[in-house]
């Protein structure tokens, strides 16, 4: 049954979703009516309710107060606004920590984390689990058939970690499942190193404060466990909701490239993939990073539509210095998400709080009220979304896949590696940018994905790779695909053990090249490289001592003539290896050659700088992230801009932050 | 009775006070006689004794050794040197922490702070309180009638904070008094946010290490409580001293703009306001910051004289790199304090310690002995102060008030605000500098002060403002006053809750202007602004989206023409609002216009840069903080420089670090 | 008997030692045979085995598994490779911490440090001691007569610190021995300061987290105790080894200028001085710092040969960004150690680990295997060492001594000093560099050393100095020696108490100069100084207010003409004092004058920049650390380069990283 649920369950009959987090419990009821009226005027059709309301719903252990929530849901139903009802378990009330201190998390150094903020629970605490399921069950029972209820929102931004003895116990249970016996664990963790041999399961602990670098295999398994422990809790809530309130899709809000949780293993467990995303207004890389994040969500949703659960209309409050968004900026960002597969565009939050730690986080209705620049833009944007309803459900076609993996990320970014300046997400973003700039759509996929439909597969870094995944990449090339592999890939196996022999050992054959030394580069002068035509480019941070073993040397290190970039025809396909970190212009040039190998072109031939082009269904979105007005030539002979309703032929003029949706 | 006590009790018959902390317990008694002789030669007439002598006075619990102190006080009496006798409770001996570990403070993360340094006590510990009062009582009983005893010095530089369970209990008692019932507390703290509802008083804790941003209202009340808990201890010692040794004024040494303690609530509880001040020799802003600090002390003393309890003759030891003071520097600083209302100029410390953590802190007698450059200057300064005795007791008249408030400071500088670069004390100092540079005297006052006597009231920032204080500012303008309000003021109420509507809500009417967005500015380029005459200036860090509502727009943001500075005639007065942070030159220009509105001028029309001018009684002090010799034109026809005894007419020549005291 | 043991015991019949850490327990036994064959081919004749094998040798408490180690030692013996057998006590297995948590160390803030990395033991734990001695005894019993056993390696890189209650108890026992009675301790620690009087031994604790700066005398004694507590453990293991396996020399590997352990007090306790040294490839000061470290080892070995136990063939893994070594670099470093007295050149480690925290640390056999650039260099280097066998046992003659002291280092670098920018090791290195650049050999010696044989004694900084050591320096000068003393020397006595009077009090007479103020200099402009000939130089960070008292003023501070550098003829000798930190060129010029006073010259008159020249026995080593090829003129008429076997006359040509060994 759950297979039938998804974003379409929400958009059917509603069109694109528009709304935000709604926390009426922070306001006297007389404000609620104004809220509902303003929502209607702004085209809001979905609100998330109850994310942090455990203390309000269960003010004392076992004492329930649901009346206010009844009235909120009735009010929403009366205004035809769907409700994304949250289980309130992201933040237990003080009474839980006070009566059961063992539910409070312990950090790596042994400090207890107290209530007074939010999220203070140990994911492995049986008391927390029991109390959480009780309130979730009561919520499900009460609102199962409520007409406003459209979506379950389990918890919030999962990411809690706890190092307590209860967590240690759960970690041991998890390890027992993974390894079966202690000898296998000792082998996997390499406990002959530094005398770490475990003689009894009871000795095994989470990584805790230690005199020096902790065993990287222990840390990798700990990260896996932490993600799984949270997932287990999520599943418990989800199962209860499905049982007590069937027919309602279930989600939990992700946070993009968020390290603590392996979303590849989570996404299949929910009916709707949703995400919270807050670009930094002052970051020039934000448009590309945002696009990448959206493409990751689409990957998690297996190409189906997803929901932007939280974004911000203006400045957030949690950075040290929170820049505002100029007029038009949040609309630009919202339409970017739509263009990249979102069918719902929601905000944190509806009305700015007066109190609490997020008083200064922007909202759809600011402190100054509805008669403001900001709310006027919110209302206009809500209204214009109605004209884009046809986009709902449409796919974003992509011929390029970019591989990203949480376990590899975790394994890579440990202490004690050659350089802490080669990072998984930075590497991912650098490889993504040239595609983004060319208007080439990219799917972000896990290493285990079926790659057969793609013309090009890019692996910016895959430090950890399993045998099967390596074999699949090889087979993909042999079968005619084009593959690009970035530096320091194929280094360790899933136990974080170095694969001996020349690297990247499991891809050596398909790449026709291999290396024997990783050589981080000094910071004070760039690495000079030379294309085979003699022109030079700069690279940085990283070099490798490589040898071509059949591959063509596309670029070499100027200092010693060793290979820097290689290209190998293997079977029907082509495999590239990049043993350094080229400057952006060089990486872009390289991307051009790779795209040529794959026969892939961008949406538009000559995209002006700053303009993003992405196609969704039969609509071509053009978004100007730059600071100047540009003319974008378009090939269509008869086209229409869905946002203006005007015909678009020959070219489109985009002022800064303007968007066109050409059909 | 206590009303009659004050600085005058000390200066009557003694003139200006000169001296320092004296720790004879660190030296063999044969050194004491040399000390006394050197003190006499240097004009020392007040020494602070016993600040850290608990361990010496009570070497074991209940065992007292007062003989040495008898001899010290007798020696001082014999040399006609008054004693500021300290209660030794700032630092309990190791035996207290060893036998009663619960007296040791616990930090926010749960770490116990041990003995081995100083100040290791929990302000809410009943054991500490009991033991402290016992030794204080014994001291009072023994020295009540001693001829040397002139002043009680309670504790030292109060500022201790503890997060232990005993502190939690005291915090709850304090909250119960403040809020009466739990519902009111829940409302005040906004506990519907993030599920923080308290169902039982016992659940309430100090802010402790938590997964994320702690409730700002909880933190604000915690800061209030911490200041009050220390004050309660101070009061207990003071009351005992007054009871057992009546007629002796009581003080405790403040530390200027010291965040943990709300000195506005403390100052009325002591007979003499005293302060410790250590300007950083390498800081070009130090002269202005020092003047501001002194003006704050005068404000705390309600315009009466105060005592500079600690300053340094030379380098301190607690900065990473401790710059020395060039010859003449400490005299310049000492006379600056005198000019701004100090009737006593004391130093930490008399003789440099050989051991302990402050071995390398300068003193009046350095390690190298009395036959040194430094001690010669000390002696000369002590002697010249006799010629300035007439200044004692004289007021420093000021027509400008600058409002500063601890609660607002606390509330402002919490995590989760628009920008951590807008700070209360930086803002205060930037607004103070133009007055300092013009020789315009300023009183620093609390928001609740009677403003009626001032021609100009400056509010650099008042993030938190109560209704009554906001109304008083409004009434002040209506009645003819000139008011200047800086950015991000009037934002929250005393519960730290945002005042909804256009800001600054409670001052909107009197300002004739209001805003709807706070917009921190990017770091990488300045904010361009334009005066109404078309000339431009730069601002930084902060902008606001403002609208004039009756006010004149004095300056606008160049980018969008929105108001940046407004001026509003309201009733008989004028109210200015500044919605950005102008560069110093622009803030100075603005100050010129504001002073013109208020009809206030500086002490001298054309003060050379680096020269401070301040009038105390009928003496005009001119202090050269610059590095070049300057001529200062003075209007007096017949005047005398009290420091040289020479006539001063037409102008005064000041070499670097020179001072003139013109009468 | 132990007096007869030493490096010669190892090199007799073996020549120079070459090898590394060998961890066969990390590999299947089939790899061992390849290891042994590769070792033979590379000339390896010494391997360190078992450093972290406690968990492998004693997988459960009391359960022993020595079979694998038997086979390893037999294999080595069969290949004529000597074994440096380690006691495995540097890292207890998890079962120790799990069953006896009191063996786990506690840091200064009270955090327990767990297993999962290495080194997690409390040096004062009786349980740890007992268990460690049991396994050490068993090891000694088993391998006492094994033909492979050549050296005992006790523990590894000692440096553990623990603040637990058991450590407190041991600290008190240590203090009782040092001070006898509590009154003496109170006097020594200056506990009248800040009320720190101890009324009972039980009150005394290690320095733990405290509200402010901890008593520096307490901290100094704590550092002494921590070094001694480890030494006591070392001694216990050593004594057991000597008893059970007599005739085998004992060592433990030092770490150069490693602050936690006073190697002067350790070196006499072992038969062989050995060291681990890892120069930072990107640090231009690395060649000089390495030379200095080697000279310190030679000082620790009292001029006898020492063993370079660990160095790296290539990049390490524990820096944030680990630069590789270019071809020839590790050989250059290895020969540098040989030239400065090492008779053994070993590496961490033989074969790169696949797992554990040091997977990415370089080795003699890299992950990529033996058919690599790196291993080829290893093999060539091992082979060329045979040609240098005659160097073994030869001394490195030096006429200059440089004084360095751990207690002074500890005492100096405490919070609360005039400047944290004057550090003991930086100061040592700056004074060392001009000698290194001139090819003047230097012995690093403790303050208590017999100085009579030296023509020149340099004291870059001796903040703490005892009366006897000060008198010895004075007598040295009177007897005809040349002495140079750097700033902030002679300040405190061994109790860390400031010596009152003009400084440096105990050296004032011999220096004929003294001071009254330490005056750190501002960062933003240099200190201008002037030689007596009128030429200027720059200094930084530090100045002093000095007066000549018989000494000649060699340089003065330009600002006020005060002495900056003085020179005093005293008795038959000359004593220099330097009251600032001259820029390198000025310090070099000063060194030239000092060398002239002492009649000392370098090995070669005109050494090109970057070339190190050092004589060992009758071999002159020339090492090119620079990046260009240079010609070095040599005075020999008939000479031979031992490395090439070619004659060397007139000059030697050195490409970058080249070395010549001229005889």
C-alpha cells in the first residue's frame, strides 16, 4: 500500500504546494484567524504543524492536551489548507530529562547535554523510545481521519548522537549483527594495530575522548551505527503511524549534504523525500551548491518529485553574521527548487517567533506584520505558483550521474589522512560546477545505482569503494559508458582498510593507469600542469605519482612530467582519471572534453555567466543568479514564459534575480 | 547612618588618597619596616590589606592567626597610613574545597573548578556562606576600633558563576520570587518554543551544555540571578560588618564594563564606589575607553567621588603579550581618573610578588627595588598629588547623558541574533568617542535615570527596553530634550521577547520613523550613505529598512534611498534615530549636529587631536594622550597650572603624556 | 655490568644499524617471508618488534600467546637481523581499561581518556604497574637467550599524564620526599599568595581546571613529578629486564625537544639513547632544527653514539596536511643523523599498515609494494651505509656548548609571564642557527654540565637557574671561558620564585650589567638598535631596561640609548648579555663576534647557504639542504668521498639534497 503514496498524493487536486512551518501554540488564539486569512490570501495550501509541541501536547508525563491542536487542524481544514502533522519527538519536554536523566545524550568527552535548547535525547534510550511512541500513537489515533491531515512529518532534522553506556550497548548489538563473531570484528577493525584487540564484546565502546587518533574502522562503524540507530527510531514511529493512520504519506525532513545521516539508506523508508535548505546569501557558490543539493534530493527520491520543507524568505539567525536576502532573492531560490524537481516550496516559518532561540529567523510574516515588503513578496510568489501547476509531477531528465556516498565521506574525513584539505563535499561541488555552468543536468546517485541509462558517470571522490561497486563502474565503462574518477579514490574497502598494490586498486584496470604515492602539494605555490598540447594550467593541494598503463596521458605535472590526467579506452567506453585538483578553469576545460566523449550537451549553447538553465518536463527554466541584466538566446520558435504569460522568442531578457519558465 | 558614609569619610583630613594593595604576608617582617618608610616617602596614605589572606588568617578550619595582621595594622597606624581592610572571602583556602567539595563551582559543561588558583567558590553554597561570614565576623570584631581601619573592602572583583545543583536550587528560588507561579514563568520564557514547557519548578536548571542554542530568556534570567546571587553574598558580609564595626564605609571593587555583574544594582548597596582599571598600553582607543569607564563610575556613584582601587604602574601579566608603560604614562592615567571624579588613586600592588601567578605584574616597588626609574616616578606622583588636594570632593559637571544597561547588554549578546558584530560596549564606545574628542563631558546613566537635567541623551544601543523606560525617553524629548537612538534598539521587552510591529516599537512615535527589517551588511564592501546635502559617507556592518513617519531624513542609504538617519521634532524636543553604524568621521559629524540641537559645546573650542579636556570643579584638566607636543589655546585670562604652580595664559604647551590642571 | 652496554654492543660486528619498526602481527604469516627477503636485500640489520603487541601477546588477562613472536624472532635470527624487542606496555589492551577503569587517565578538566587509540594508562596506577611488569617479565623470561635479541625497547615515546586521585596520591608522596614537611612546601610554593596555604598533605592536588591562573610553583613541581612518575615506571621495567635477561642493552625512544619529559634525568638510566624525529618537509628551519635535535641526543648520550629509532621515508599522517619528501630527501636526513653521531638509522615503519590510525604514514615498503620509487631508494640507502661502517663509534668534536634545561623550559612557559612570545625552544633554535650556518659544531648540554672543555658556552635562555649552576657559569668565565646569555635569564630560582634585585641577579656580577624592567615590544614596528659603530639593526618582541656595570655596551636601543647588548671581561674570560631578540642577521653578526672572542671557527671558511658541514671522526660531511647545485671549496689535498669512492680535491659539487662524506 505504501508504494502508492508519494508527492503525488499531496499534489493531486492541490497543485504545487506552498506554505511553511506553523506554530500557533506560540500565539494567542485571536492571532490564528488572521493567520488563516493571510494564508489564504498568499495561496498557502500546506502547513507543518506540531514539530516542537510535545511539551504542549503532554505538559506532564501522561497528561494530554490536544484541544488546541484540534482547533488548529479544524481551522486549517476550514480554510482548505492541508496539514503536514509532525510527531513532536524531536524535542522532549524538560520532564523527560528531569525524571529520566538517562535519556539525555552524552558527548564524546563525557559531558551530559541538557534540556534548555532542543534535541536532547539519546537515540538508543528505551525510555525515550517508549515515551515517544506513546505520544505518536496518541496523535495518530486522534487525527487519523482528520480532513486536514495530508502528511506525517516524523521528528525533525535527525542527527542526534550519544556516547552513553546505553548507546554502547546498542552499538554492540549492531556490531554483533554486522560481524557475527568477535574475531571477524577484530579482523575488520585491524585491532592488532596499537594493541586494540577485543577479548569480550562488553569491552567495545563508542569512540570516546582518547589520548590520540581513534581507530578509523571503529569510527566508521560508529557513524554507520549512529545513522542506523536514528533510522530505527524513525521506522518505529513510521510503522506506528502507518498502522494507526493508514493512507497518509510519511516523511522526515533531510538537510542536504548532512554528514551524520546516510540519506541513501533512509530515503527508501519514507513516502516523500523532503529537505531543508538554507543557502548563505553571501556565498558566491550558493547557487551551484543549492542546485547540487536539489539534484541530490531528486536522486534520493529516485527521480520523483520531492518537497522543499524548509527554506527562508530572508536572513536566518544561526550564523554569526546573517545577511539578508535582497528583493526577489527568495523567489529565485524557490523557483530554482521547482525547476530541479520540487513539487512543494515551504518555509520555516509562517510567522516570526517573538521568543525562543529563533526570534531573529526570518518568516513569511515578519515581526513588523503583513503590511511589509517581505510579506508582499510572499503573497505574490504564492499566487504566481498557481500558473506553474502543470510542472507538478514532471521529471528532470539527466544524462550525467555524479556518484556520492556517505560511507566514503565518513571514511575519508578522518584524522590521520594525507591531507585534511581534500574533502568529499568540496570535491563533489568542484566537479559539479562545470556542469551547472553549462546547463547540463546531473543526477546525484549512490555507488550502487544502476548506471546503465547514463552517458557519463562522474566520481569526484570515492575513497571507500566496495568490490561490487568497483566492478559495476568497470562494467559500465566496458559497456560503453564514460567515467571520470577523481583523486584519492578506490583507496579503502568498506572496512576502511587500504587496498594494497598500486592505486586505485579496484579501478586500475579500467583506468589503464595507477599510482604509488599520494603527494599533497605545498600551499605556497600552485602545481603547474601541462595539457598534451603544451598549454599549461594550475592545480593545487594534491598530486599523485602515477604511471600510465595503457591510458593516454592527457595532462602531466610540469615538474617531473608524470601523468596528472589520463584517459583510457576500455571496452566500448572511456575512463578518465584525475590525479590532482585542477583550478576551476582547468576542471571546466576537462569537463568539456569529457562531455564530448559522452556526447552530452547543455540545455543552451551559450549560457551567459550567472545564468542557470534546467529543463523540467517541457519547461525550460532560466534563472539569473548574476548581478547584471543578461540576454539569453533561446532556440524555440514559439514559446511562452509561464511566469509572465508573454511569448518568448529568440531570446529572453533577465534582470538580476529574474526567472523565465519557457514552454 | 550609612547615608553619611562615603568617599568624603576617607578624604576628610587626608586629602586625595594614594596607595595600593599591600600584601605583607608574602614577605618576612623585616621587609615591613622598609615598606612603611617607603610608603611615607611616597605619600602613600591608604593601603588595601588582606584581600587574599583567608588561608593566612584561618590556616585550618576554625583556627585563627590574627597576630601578624595586628602588627601590620599597628605599623600602618603608626605611619598614619589608613587601611582598607579586605574580607578575605574572594578566595577560600584549599581546606574548604577539600573538606566541602560542594563549595567548588561547576562550569556550564559540568566541570568542577578546583583550588590552586583563586575564586573557587559557588556563590550559592550555604557552607561557603557560613564559613565566609564566620571569618568576616571575627575580622570585624577584632579590628572594629582599630585606628588604621578606614574602609572595608568586601571580597574582590565579584564575578563567580556556578551551575551546580545548589545553584539550580537558588535559581529556582529567585525565579519563584520573580514570577510567582510556573505559568507566568512559562509565558515569560516562551516555553511553547521548542517544547520547553516546565511542569514542575524542580525541572528548572541553570543553562547547561545543550545540543543547540539555549532559550535566551532563561539565559537572561540566569545572568540576572548570577549577579543577584553575588550581591546577596556581598550584602550578607556588608551587613555583618556594619553591625559589628559601625561607622566604617564599605566598598567592593568593580571592574568597569564587566559583563557578569549589573553594577547599577550594586552601587547603591555600598558606601563608596571603587573600581579596578587596566588600560591596554598598545590600544589607541584606551584613553577614550578609560574616560568612558571613569564616567561610568561617576554615574554609579551618582556624581559623587569614587575610588580608583586598582591600576598598574607598568605592564600587567595576564595578557598574552604585556606591553610596558613609557615614563609618564601611569601618572597620565592616574590624573585622568582624578579629572573624571576619582578622589583616590591606588595601585595593584605595593611591592611586586616573588611568587604566585602574578609575579610578573608591575607594582609600586618593583623586584629591582626602590632605586629604580619606576619607583622614582611613583614617589614623585604621590608627592604632586598633595598639591591637588583642593580637587577632592569636587563634581564633574555634564550636560550629556549616555544610557547603558546591563540587562540590555546581556539580552543583546546572545547566540542567534542578526549579527554578533553589533555589541553593546563597542557601540557605547563608538558613540562616546566624538564627545571625548570634543571635550564634552558625559554622564553614563542607567535607563531608569532622571534625565531632566540633561540637554542631550544618547542611547547607543538599548536592545532591551522596558515600557516605563521607553515612556521616560519619550517624555524627555516631549519636554524639550534631545535624544539620539542607535540601531537595533527597543527590540525586546524585559523578558527578551520581541516587541512586534514596526521597530523600535516603543520609541516609534517619538522618533517619527520605524523599520521592518534588520539587514546586516556584507563585510567585503562598505555601506554607502548620503547626507541630505548630497555628500557621502561610509557605514558598515548593519543597515535597516526604515520609513520616515514624520521625521526628516538626514541621511539615506545610497543603494536604495531608504532612510539611514532621521531627525524628528517631537513636542519641545528632537529625537534622532541612526539605523546603521557610520564610520567614525561620520559619527563625529552627526554628533556635531546633535550637539548643536542640544546647545552643548566642549570645554575648549579647538582641541588638538589626542588631547583630553575635562573640567572638575573649577579646574580644567588637559591631558596629552598623543605622541607629539601640542599647544592648547585656553580662554582664561588669569590661570594657574596646579601641577607646576606656574601661571597659564593664552595657551598651554603639552609634551607627550603631559598634563595641566588649570585653575 | 650495565656500564659496559651501549651502542657499541649493537654495532660490534654489525656496523651501522639500518632498519625499522616491524609489525608482523598486522600481516598474515605468508607475508613474513617476503618481508625477511626484502629486508636482507635492503641491508636491514635491526628491526623493532612488539611495540604495540600487548593485546596480541595477552589477548585476555593472564592468557598468553607468544607462538607468533617466537616465529618472528626465529625468522629474524635466521636472516641475521637483530631484534630490538619492545615491552608492549605503551598501550594496554581494552580489557585493562574495561576491567580496571581506574587505569584510564583523567585529563586536567576531569575527562576520562578511553581506549580506542593508544597510550591510555595512568602512570601512577598500581594495577597498570602490576599488569605491565607481569607481561614484561614473561617476555624477558621467554626471550632472554634468543639469538635475535639485541636490544630492549621499553614502552614507547613516554609522555602520558594523568590527573586522577591516584596520581594525586603519588604526587603527594613525591612532594613529601622533596620538601619533607608541609611548611617547606608552603614556603616553596608561596601559598600566602591568593590564600593557597595547605593545612594538610591530603589537600594537595595535581593542577586541575581552575577559575584562573594556577600557582606556577605547583605546576612546575607537577611537571617534575610527571616526568619522574614515568621514569619510575621505566625503571621498574628496566630493572626487571636486566634481572631476567642480563647482557642486553635497554633503551626507550625519546622525541627530541619534547616538553613533558626531562630527558636529562632519563638518559643516564638507559644503556642506549634513542630518538624519534620527524622533520616537517615544508619547514625551511627543519634542517637546523634537526641538527639541533641530533646534537641534543649526542648531549644526552654524553658524546657517545646514539640511535635514530624512528624517522620517515616520506610523508607522515598526523599533520593536517602531510607533504611528501622528494627523491633523495630521506637519505639526506638519514646521513645528517649519521654525521651528528647516530650509529643506527631506523624508520617507522617497515611495511605500511593497511588499517589503524597510521594507515597513511609512509614506510620502507609502501602499500604499492617493493617495486616502487620509494623502496628502491630504501634499498640503495641501506646498501650505501655499508661503505660508511668506519664512522660507527666515532665522536663529533665540538668546542661550543649550548645550555638547555627542561625545568627552566617548564617554568618559563607558564601563563602570566611578560610575553608568551619568548619561548625556550624558539630561543634555543634562533641562537643555534648561526652556528649551524657556519658549520660550527655545538654540544647541547644541561646547566649542570662540566663546561671546562668548551671555548664558548651559549645560554639562549635560562629563566630558571639554581645557585650552583649560576656559580658554575660565573666560574667558567672567570677561568677563561666565553659566555653568552640571552634575555629573561636568571629570573627565578628552582622554586619558580623571582630572584629580587636587579636582574639577572645571580649572573649580574659576571655580566657586569643588570636590569630593572622587562619590556615586551609592540608587534607593529620593530625595535631599532645600534651597534657601537653606529650601524643599526632590528630586534623584536622583547627589550629590557639595562645598565652597564662595568660591561662595554656593544649595542644600544636607538630610542633611548639604553644598553641592548653588553660584553664584560671578567677574570680570564668574557661574558655577553643580550637584552632583546635581534633579527637573524644581527644575531648572526653577534655570533661572529662571540666566536672571535672564543677563537672558534667553522669547519669550512665559506660555506654556501643551505650547506651543512659537520665533522665526525675524520670524516667531513657536507649536506646540501638547498634547492640549487653548489660548489663547496674544501681544504683537503688528498681526500675521498666515502659515498662515491671518488677522490675529492679542491671542491665538492653538491646537487640539491646531495651529500659528500669526505675523508
